[in-house]
């Protein structure tokens, strides 16, 4: 499958500061990480050293903000009459090839090559010949290092004294035509064609099959100037008639450019070489190019998905498969690039026991329902912008006109049970590269919580049960002080973190050991952890709660949350409610377990103590919004704790064989 094109950024607005050292490369990397691009284009003057240890540190810094370094903006000067000087330029490019062999990603890395400066003593024939000879001599070394050489239709390096020898497009085309190698291609820059007085579309038509990378920028004619004025400056390489601006609003016809690239199935890097008017304009340009990529260059039209194949048969299996990439069908939809998808107990049932219901008429189900992604393309009426971090609600309403809850956007309380759920029941999920969704079901996540986005959906489950209990408890004055959480899986830990962030004394009963990650986390937040294995029980967790909390510690609880689905715990926990207390049920059971309970005692306590018990499943959009607020609150109270709970990462190819028993706390699948 041919990959989709990707966006890199070049700091045109900071090039002098970075080159002169008044701005550090580390500062630029951190800034670039906020733009939503996929990579950086490097410039030799930005680097403090060519030592491998330093270069590895640069790559690691980019890795931390999810940026690749696919392109090196090097500027060799091959038109020097002295052969020794040309040899020095070739050695310089070899050093840049070595740099990119370290900095660049394995799937594609490139060094820019040029012809050189225009010199009065160098004729057309010599300049072309020397350029071709130098590039051809470099290609075997580039191939050995797996670095592509790309020649740009250039106008002038900022540190040259003369414009580019191959600025005239006929010279550029002649050089390109003489070099044939899979390690050589064109770096197309439409704005440079304008500077050269040439039609950018005509140039692309002539090199379209050779384009490996592209520079994206835009130019505007200053007031009072015409295209004829540009030609007066061809000898200088710059034109006073032109100014930089936001990509997509200037002289370049990007729809035509992208349609032509689409016809060539272009899947390379597009580097934004603009932003001289500030970071805001660079951000706007990034968003524009990402929108055009989503519109025109979505790879082969297919995307990688993780599906439950043949879900309706005994031969059901979880596999990685290519499926058609979805497209926007209305202005109210958004296309989301999926970054990560969380794994939970429902996914465990689907993956291990083939639980999962495909849509009517289909045999396969794309699984996954805990999503964090970025808006790749936004419908005009969606209310979202390209680059927004988002998650998506799981459940969709039934079609019964008499289901009042579904008609009121509360499908989490569907009366008929004929709702659908993304990745679970009747609707494809999110373990895929792209998702198209109605904006009504999309929730924006603040950038400050983007790294915790997979927690929003499970946190929304807590928010719904807590909102429900809080609403019920308005029947009287209720100020809870002590909570008991049954279970220390992801849901139990989120519940404990939430209770602690609200100031409640929190106790957690768990099957995990006292030296487990879960126990350490709970101790660090001030919760009281009790392992069933250390109590006088059979280790199943089915005995000892009343004995430990009631008989031994003499504790009762204002609120109990059952997060395990192990019903013997429930019958004991019901006996530990304080007067006016509530118990919330979140765990789903297997429906085949029987036990003996002291029902008279429980009934007496519930009646005489004004107690209540409520079950809850799924969540509404309001719960998702409350979840975001709560995660902020938890992060303020216990910085870094939620990040530390994401203990395991998997590739799509690993999902079918995930050993859920070996996941530390929370597992996620990286989709991009």
C-alpha cells in the first residue's frame, strides 16, 4: 500500500536566528511539535555538530514530539570552474548524506542538490555538464546510505551572493533529463517557478513523474505590480514585486497541483518553506496542506485496519486488513487521522473470544472504541479545524421513533437496546488509519491533554455513574467522605484517582499484589490499597471484604463502585454501605454465576438506611466533556500519573496476539 503524502516544516521565519545561534535547534523542535506536522526539513547551518552522538540527540528530540527529519536543505555549488572546489562541494554533500543516514527515517530520507551559483564566466554547457557529473558521481554513495538526492527548481540560497544557475527552467529541465536513478528525483517548488517567470503548472507537467518531494509556499503580487515586473529581477533571483503569505491564498493553484500529484500517486514529503510572517501563518499553511493531502493524496485509497474477520462464523479471526479509506459526505463531518486506540475489557472479549457484531449485511467488524486522533479534514459546517485533537463517542441511537432517550441524544440510555456501538456492535470502530464521523459525535480535546486522549472514553464511564449517583443523592443533603472501589484495573484506577482528586478517603480492594504497579500508584495518591491475596481468603477476592472493612476496620462507605464484574464481591460490598449511601455498578458479568447472599440483612439495610444501587453503561457527550475536566483535575493533583498508567504499546500487527494478562495497566495500539 502506497503511503499518503506527509507534511514537513522549514523555519523560514527563523532561519537567520537558527543559523546564527540566537535561537537553538531545540527551541525550534519544540515549537514545530505544536504545529501538527509530520516532520522537519533540516538545514546544515542549524546543526552545532556533525558528530553522531549529537545527531542522535537531535533525532531523539524530534522523536519525542513525533516528528521525522526526512529532508536536508543542502545547497551545493557545483558550477565552480575549479575542479578542486567542485570536489570539495561533493565532499560536503557526502557529509550531508552521512548526516541524513542518522537523522532521517528509514522509509525515506533526502538531501537537496542544486546546480550552483550563476557565474558570468560559466557558460550554459559547462554549468550543466559539471552539475550532472557531480550528481552522478554522488549517486552510488547516496544509494549505499539509502539517501535520495533531490534537485530543486531553485532561485538562490540565502547565503549565496548570486542566484541559481538553473533558475531558468529550461536549464533545470535539461539537468533533470540527463540523470536517471531511483535515488534521484525532483524537488518541485511552484513559487520558485513564478520567481523564474515560468508557469508552475507547466513545470510540474514536465517533471511530474520525477517528483520525489515538494516545497510548498505561496507568493502574492504587491499592490501596483504585475507579472511583467517579476521578469526584471531574474538576474537577481528575487523580485520586489512578490511577497510571502499564507499558502493557498496566493498565486499558486494548489488544487490543480494536487490533482496532478494525485494522478502520479504521489506519496512523498511536502515541506512548507514559508512562515516568514510568523508562526500563526505557518500553522495556517500546515492546516491547508494537510487538508489538500486528505482531499487528494490519501495513498491508494486504502487504509490499514484491524478487523474481526468472518465475525458471524466459527472461523472468526482478528487480522490486519486493507479497507477503503472513508471520505467526507457532508459539511457536518470530519475526517480524523487516528493516532492511538486504547485496549479494554471489551476489546479483550472481542480479540480472545470473538465477541463482536458487524453491521447488517457485513461479515467483518473494524474493532476498537477508545480513540485519540487529529482532524485531517473538516467539513465547512463541522465546527472543527484541521489539527484539532479529538475523540469520538462510541454509541449511536436506535431508529425507533418512540425511544425518547435516543431522540434526545441520550443513546447511552437507549430504551430498545437496538443501538449500535463503534467497534463493538453494528458499526465499524477506530482501529484504522482514518475515521469519518458526524461532528455531533466528535469531542475536541485540549492540546494539553492530547497525550492522555485514550483516557477520555473510559473516564466518561466514571463521569456518567458519578453524575447519576450525585443526581439521585439530591433527595437529601449528602456530602460523601469515604469511597470504596472494587477492582484496580484501568476503570478502578480512574475511579480512585477521581475520588482522590475530589478529596474523598478512598479504599481499593484488588486481586493485584501489594508490590504491583497498581498498588504503588494508589499509595502515591494517598488511597488505601488492600490485596485480596494478603487477606485471609482463598485469593479469589470473593471473601473477606466484610471481614476486612467491617469487622476489622469498622468502616462503612458513602459510595461504592463495583468495577470487576465479579458478583460475589457485590453481595459483600452491599453490606458495607453507610446510611444514605449509594453503590454503582460498572462491571459486566458472565450471567452464569450463582451465590448465596444474606438478602434479609441487605434489604433491611437498604430500606432503613435510605440506600440505593444503580447500574450504568456507556456515556453521553456531556459525560465526555466532564471527563476532560476531570482529567485536567487529576493531572493537576497527581502530575504524570495518568501517563505512567499507559504501560504497553502495540502495533496493529501485534493486536491479534496480545496477551492481556501481561499488560501492566493500560495498553494502546499506535495507528500512526
